[in-house]
C-alpha cells in the first residue's frame, strides 16, 4: 500500500480534503455509505460486455472506495488497480479482495497526482470521483487521467450533474458543458447519457434516488483541432 498523500506536498486545502474523506471511512461502516454498492457499476459491466474495455486490458478505477469494481474486474480476468484518497478505504478494499480470493493493486493517492508512469493503463473508470473534486483540481485531474492512459484508451465517467437539485450530494455538480470543457481538449466523447432517476452505482442517498450522467470517452491520439 502506498503512503497517504500527506506532508509538505499538500496544500492546506488538500490536507483538509484528505482528512474529510478519511473521516468518512474511519467513523462509519463502509456498507452504509451512500456511494457503496456490493455490485459493480452498470456502466462498467456494459463496457466489458460490449468490449469497450478489451480483453486483457489494464484498468484503473479512480476513487475506488471499498474496491467493488476492481474486485469484479479481476474476476473477469482483467488486470485492475484502484486508487482512493482515503487510506481506510484502501485498507477495506484490500481486505475485501483477499476475502474474494483475488489479487489487485490498491494505492492511496490523490486523483490529481496519480502514482503511475505515463501510459500505464489501457482503460480507466471514474464512478463518482470527478464530481467530488474541488474546482481547482479538475483540470489537473483531466491531465493525469490523460497521462496514465495509452492513446485511444476508453475512459468511463459517471457523475451527478447540475440537473440533480437535491441538497444531498456533491456541492459543485458539473454540467455537461463544464465536464466537456475539462475533458474535451484531451478526450473524445463517444457516448453521453443522462438518466433522471437512479444513481451511479444503484444507491440511494437518504432514500432519494439520484440522477446521473454517464459517458464513454477515449483518450485523444493527437492534439485537438484549434477552435475557430
């Protein structure tokens, strides 16, 4: 397990963000957390079924939480790794993987500073990490996902958008236009879908279903053409 992202490399705002996520996991049963599901993301299942993620791919789950998606991927015969800001979440994910009889790489890491070399993965997914990032971190996050993916690789993104008006949920919910402005310089949007009910992993927050956006992006092979 990698060391928690603390110390001089973090700004005070980053340290507060880490402490907040760590507090979530340290104080609660992870199975009661609103984003936890014992089942893999339906968007991920579709991606594997329809071969958006090819056989033999190395897949990174960004914001992996308790590791459900990574464990499922390993059981499908894919190489899978997961990162999360919370060291407690990573400890839980590692223990669940051992109990499931699979080996997976879990690391504590800031999503905007991923601990992998460039081009390390042939696919990636984010089921609820992007929409929870502070506004200041979103451009760096896009750059990091781009960096660790190989050219043409799929990136599965699920987020709670601005259309969801509930008081519960991430505070800075990106619109589709905002999401495109962050990712489009480095990724092509292949599929975008909005569902007004349901939630990224099938969970409900305080009994209330959440709408979500899902997208299939692909890492650009070359530079984006310039604007008019």
